[in-house]
C-alpha cells in the first residue's frame, strides 16, 4: 500500500512540475509588437505581457501592414498586432489566453480582441466593458466568422457575488403610488 501511495504521489508531483514548466516555457516566448510610437495603451499592454514573463520587442511602425500580412481581417482590428511562435495576436488579448494558445497549439492564425474594450489589459480604468477574445482560424476571417476563445464580463462576476436572497427581496417588494 505504501509503495502504491508513493508512486501516486510521485506521479502527481511530476504532473504539477510538468504543467508549471510548460506554462513557464510559453510565458518566456518572445513577442514582437507592431504599434504606433504614440499609443499609450499599447505600451501598457506591452507591460502586461512583460509582467506575465514574456520577452517583448516593440516596433514603432504602426500595425496595418503586419496585420494584413498576418491574415488578420480589419473587422477584428485593433491598435497593435503582435507575433509570437507563429501566431498573430491582435489587440488587447490577455496574457493568460496567449499562454493557453501557445500550450494548446491549435491550427489557427491567432487571437484577437477587436477594437479597444475598456477593462482589457492596457485599457484599465474606471470602466470595464464585457468583451470576447476571438480565435481566428483562417486568413481574413471576419468577426462574425471567428470562434469565441474566451469571454470577459465584469458584470457577470458582480452578479455572482450578490446574495441570493437579494433577487427575492427585489421581486417581493411592491411600491404603491396613489
């Protein structure tokens, strides 16, 4: 019994070590970012990527040319385009989604967060809006054709945190005006 337990323990430890090494290896990838030299939110996204262990090289030449060359449609466009391990990353994609992409290695062009949603990495502030991270599977795939890779909704988390009896109290309360 002791031998079986120690074998299971060793196997579990090895699995944890392997997964953390895989995540760390993904996060140490070099990211080439093409952006405007004057864009502050792009600089904040670069900091976000560095904070997650990525090595980042910035190219202050704009991103229209590299976006088109990478196969990213203008319908999913944003203010910067990044290249990492053969994938294109368009806009304010959170680093954990990029790490997941690099780990899973799907057949795809890359990920995109269209536009510049408030609350996404680099766009933090007093306001946070819901947004989707899109998986772009084919060249020039439009927003409507893309697959949702991950969703971020700050309001859903707040709704989950509300007491369950709050909704009951709201609906059972009636205000009468005369």
